[in-house]
């Protein structure tokens, strides 16, 4: 008599919750870069408290932050709501914009390099700073490292990384299989949530630039195979 096949063990899945830091006094008017001493303003602190309450529903097992103050303050609020302590990882820090740091965006728009950043970012190297390609490489490598580290202890960890707009856009572009030259098509607003589920087969971008609503559905994926739902599925990670 044939024996019943043994059930296959679930494949590990890491769910990354990318959060951009909250607003500062210069967000949107100047390029903050790695300028030290730049803290969340009143709006940013309110945003951090709100996103922290949302993300507690997802039951993260770790909160990781860029070392810059505006990210650490956002991450500390998220970690406190989840009963955790934030960990700093320098690989998630802002791009080093070099001589562009602190300058008004309206002034930078007149620089020849601005068009390169917009249309061909993979070739952009900031004067006395970092290239966007190097920024992307270190951030994506950090994500892979954290995925491997956390799935050793849990088959389906959910974790938060608090970082910066260009860093988040680069990680999303990698998850979508896009060339870095396409990353300007992605938007990451202050304190927005972008969720990426990493299976062994492929990543799935399940939230993008999300600024409201419950995150409880991100706590445990329903399907760990890595197969895409043909026809789009019924939502929430189920097949259909």
C-alpha cells in the first residue's frame, strides 16, 4: 500500500517593513544627506508615533535603523511600541551626497548632475561623496544579510528597517528586478510603509508608500512557496 507523502516543510519567508523617517524642518526644501544633528520636528514626531502604532500590529521581531538622528528617533518610537530596542546598521544610512549636502533643492536643480540623477542615476556620483550605485549595493546587501540572519531563528520573521528615501527606492527597485535607472519611478514619503516579502524564489512588493491602515495582515504570510498567484489572487498572500 502506498504511503502518504510527507508534508513539505514551509520555506522561510522574511517580511521587510521599510519605513522612511518622519519630517524634519528641512524635509522637501533642502538635501539633508548625512548632516548631523537634524532631528524630527513636531510633525515628524507625530508621524513616528502614528506609524509605530500601526506597525505594532505586524509583530516585528527586530527594528533596524540608519544611524542618523531622524531615523533613530523614528525607529525608537517603532521599537518602543513593539516592545523592542532598535539596532543601528550603518549600511542603511543616507547616501553621501558630498558637496550637495544641505543645499536647497531649487539650487541643485540647476546643476548638470541633477539631470543625471533624474535620468541615469546609476551613473551619478556626488562630488566628494558617494555614487547612487554604491548606496544601492550596500543597502541591498544589508537586506539580504538581515533576511538570512532572522530566518535562522524563525521561519517567517517580520522586521522593520527605518531608512531614507533614496535607500528605500533602491531596495524596492532591486525587489522589482528594475535597473537602478528606474528607481526614480518609486516614491517614498516621510513615515510611509513599504513592505517586501522575500521568499526563496523571489521577492514580492506587497505595500508601497503606504501611509495609513492596518498592518495585521503582514504578520504571517499565508503562502510561503514563492509562487505568484495567477490572475492576481484574492489578496493577503493567498493563492487564487
